[in-house]
């Protein structure tokens, strides 16, 4: 059951690129205005280095006096301040929820409206019709839409892992028995989704064909994850794909988990949802998207330091029980990080091309890492801690 064929080992290598683990809980100093400003990197050692000297010793050259390497970062005013962000019915998109509820968008001079959609296709249509400025969309649909020539670019991340499949309890007496228990079953899924691509990868590794028959897996496609999950109420559907928070919801309703992608060697640390925007908008409004990204980065920091309030913030948008939100967000099945994780996503693109899921294309012009890089640098210049530093280290290593 656990044998892996060599052709898909590349995704395992990519998985190691996105290891966003636990962080120390420390406070940070964050400031923002809608005016052009310069921020200078500060150090907690400033007071110490000046304690026994003239109080003005660090006023003009704090870096030289205190041993810092202060770096000035100029932030331009957002070109556009009324922003529409689209998301799915998923805890995976909590960066937007927390940024809104904790006031980080307002700190950046932005007036943000969050709107829930049902599918990746609806979100991409909203971006291209200029009804949305930003959308959280799964990595696989993003890649396939890009390969088809859609004018959308990735500029940040949203979640790593967080999906899998569930099955009715009459077909499994415990969780995580693997894709072999899907043989002979009708499985609800969503075409052009991370969940579907991952299932096809695992089925191919296990030597299981797709189709009807007792030794095959019959995949039945639905338009959205919500529809696929609802299909479990039909007698003709035995199992269904899930993303956060449907796995926890399914377990609370008596279903068994077939697998969590975070626990599959070929899928671990898989870059899932990405932040996307119209390519031309990223180029023409860089200050706006830098401000948006700053808010997401601050939101990430908050999720690492205040679990209880994060759960309350998420519940305002995803109305399920608190313990289910806690499991999805902090249970080890996913990580919601703003890092664009370019290397991991590019490797995923190559993998689904090999799978025949989409045609190959040059992704370089559709991947903007400068927005995140500048946003993080400006926050680090205002004052850093272990959480922000680890984001910086990860980005520098895996851009």
C-alpha cells in the first residue's frame, strides 16, 4: 500500500521546500500609514548599548552605535484602497479573515471587502472581470488556468496541505487506510482541483486504475467541493474529496478519513492555495499589493501568537464548531503561510504536467515574488522577531 513509484518522487523533494513549522511566540512592533514613509530597522539592543552613554549616542547613527545593520525601506501609498478579496468556504484562507478582524488591512490604509465563492473557476472569473482584486485559489487550478493563457499571477501563499478524502464508515473501520480502500467505490471529487490531482498521483503510485470495476476507482466529478461533500448523502457515492474544514466536519459526522495529504510521503508539505491577482494589476499597482501582503504577513504572525482569538476570527467566516476549527488550523494537517513558495509550486507544476493534468508552459512571467519580498522586508525593517525572521529565512532559501 505504501510503495511509491519513482516518477512521482519529485513531488516529495518539492515537499521539503515548504516546511513551515512551529514558531516562538514573540511580540513585534508594526506601524503603517497611507503616506509615503521610510522605516528603519530597529533593534532591542538599542537601549542597552546606550544605557551607559549619552542618550543621544544612537540618535543619528543607530546602526553604527549599537552594532545593527539598519536598513531603510520606503513604502509608497497604495494606488488603490478599496479592495475586494475572494475566498472559499475554507479555514485555509484564514489570513484574510484575521487581517480583517484584527485591523491589519486598515493599518495599511485599505478598505477590504471579503466575499465567499464556491469554486476556483468563479474566483478566477472574478479576477479577470475586475470584480476581485485578490483571490485565494488552489495551486492546481491556478496552474491549469495559467497554462490556458489566463492573465493571473501568483504573488503569495495561503495554505500548505489540508486536504484528502473521506469514506462512509461501512467501508472502513478506522482512519487512514489508504487509497486501496477506494477500489470498487464511487468517489466524489472536483475536476481541476488539488484534491483530484493528488488522488490521481496516489492511485498511479498504487497501480490502481481509474474507472468502473471492483479493482478500479470510479471518480464522479462535481462543480465544487461543497457539492462533492454533499454527494455523500447519496447512496451512489461512497467517498468524497475534502479540504479544510471538511475533513474534521466529516469525522464529526461519522465518516472515516481515507488519507490526509500531510501524511502521504509523496504529498507532504504540498503547496495548496495560492494568492492570485491579475498580472497587469500587480505590475501597475505594486504599492497596493505590498500593503495587502503586509496585512497577510501580520495576520500570519497573529495566528502564531494567539490561537484562541484566531479561532474566533475564523469562526466569523467559517461557522463550524470551535474544536473543528482548532483541529484544522492547529492540528498538524495544514499550515496557513503567506510565503509564495515558488520552488515548491514550480515542482508541483512539473508533476501535474507529467501526470497529463495540464500542458507545460513558462511560469516565470506568472509568478511575482517581489511583492512578498518587499512587504516582508518593510516589516522586518520596523522590528523583527523569531516568527518574522523564520519567514525571511524560508523565503530566501526557497524563493
